C-alpha cells in the first residue's frame, strides 16, 4: 500500500531520529531485496557515515504526502554498505512488545505458563509469536504437538528465511523453533546477523506480542535474552528451592544491570494469601540485598488438570478455559497488557535483537 518504488542506483535523501545524526544526508541503493534495502555508505563532510544499528531513518521525499521511515539493521564498512528495513509510512510502522519469561531452574512451570499466556493474550485480540529459546529442548513444540524439520540453525545457514520456520499453532499463535540456533546467536558473523535481523523486522509487522520462553537456569544466553526484552517476567513456585533458584537468577540480572524492573509470578500456590506471602518474602530479600523490587504480576493456583493437559499435549487454556489455572492466566494477561513499556526505551523485536547481539560484542 503507500510504498515508494525502489531500484538499484536510486539516490535517496534522509535524516535520522538520533541527536548525533540530525543533518540531511544522501545515499544510493545498491540492491533491493524483499525485506530490506542495501545501500552504499557515503561520505559526509569527509567522513564515512556510520549510523548505528537500530537507528530510525526518516526518508525525505517531497513528492509523497507520507513520511517514510526505516530502521538500520546492519552495517558492513569493509564492503562500504549498510542495510535498512523496507521504508513504510510512519503512521503504519509498528513495534511488537517483547516479553521474556525466565525461572531459576526447570520445574517451575515456565514453559507451560508461556504457552497458556500466549493463548490468553491471543484470546484478548493480540497476534502472538513465541520463540522457543530453550537450548536443545523443543518443549514448546512438544507440548503443542507441532512437527518441524527446520529451526533457527537453518536460517543462520541461509537455507531458509525466518518466515519459513514459523509454525502455526492453536488459536492463531505462531512458534519459532530455536534449537541449537539459540547458542549460535552469540557468535554469528555480519551476514548471518543480517539474515536474522531482516527476518525479525518482517515479524515486527506480523505480531503484537513476541514471547520468549528462555531456557531454565542462569546461562549467558538466558541472561542476555532477559536483559534485552521490553518486559522481564520471573516465574517461581512456593517451594523453597524454587524460590532460591529464582532469587539467584534475579541476583545475576541485578549484578549486570542494577536498574532492572522484573515482574514476578507465583505458580502452583494454594491461595492468594500464600502467593502474597511468597512474594513478600522474595521482595524483602531482593530489596535488601539486590536493591531490586520485583512487581507481583499475579499468581496461579495449583490445578491438577495441568498435568493431564501436558500428557494430552493440549494447553489447559484451550481444553478448559474456565478452570482455575486458565482464569489465573487470563488475569495475568490482562494485567500485563495494562502495563506500559518504560518511556524512552527502545522497544520492539528489531530493537530486542540488536540489544541482544550488541551485548556479545
């Protein structure tokens, strides 16, 4: 719809949303792809114009009534090229909300919650994509009874695009199988990163909410996923060892970023009173020793139907939407939607991937 014609050799004028790059610049298109423009890096006042990844580009076209924008997705100074997303009218450019879910160790019910929460958010009118980021454990696909031959590794190898590995799930949600490609994200080269970032730029237009089911534990990859997300959700249950494991995860995150503001969900509790008591205990220790105060997002009652739903590979939110578990998850979804992303912070899938990659140098 309102898309300008683009072709190799075309010269374009632009400015940016960055205070460091506020002049009017010119560039030339080297190649046009279905998901990006590859441009020549030009000289400006005698210097190569190296605009940071993630910067918003505002294209200056006097013949159009629309203001078109893109995001910088890669730079290759050695080849004197840089790439941006396909320009779209500013008023239709959208950003997904990235929610990362973590727990100290396995057994807290994190993946089950991630799936059911995705379904609840979808039921509330959102387009949801889940990234199964549990290294080597395709739990999301198994619990949803999904079959796939391809995963993120195939995208990194250039064998397919991110769209090709997107699996349709129940109730309109979609799943990205990560597998071993998750660990590979920490050491990809510029070409591989461009494959990933351009694919995620496409997904930005297809989803309202992007949920990341991280692996259990406190690995470097898990910490980076949680740090880079718009919303960080910690899941624990009322068992003392689960509380300690989740506290250890919060400690690792706080050590790296003292300004983190995680949400906390208490799973498998017997009552509201028990959930609030656990939350207060957790917050007391986190506030005193970590200077962090996780906000209680909600709690989920212990429901015996959950284990049966896992065996049947059908999420409880679908098989019994009126169960205590399903009602609890729906309440958490509504509360999460009522929260706003921190003002002034870059958000969305492309921003998330850029932050994740930068953290590994």
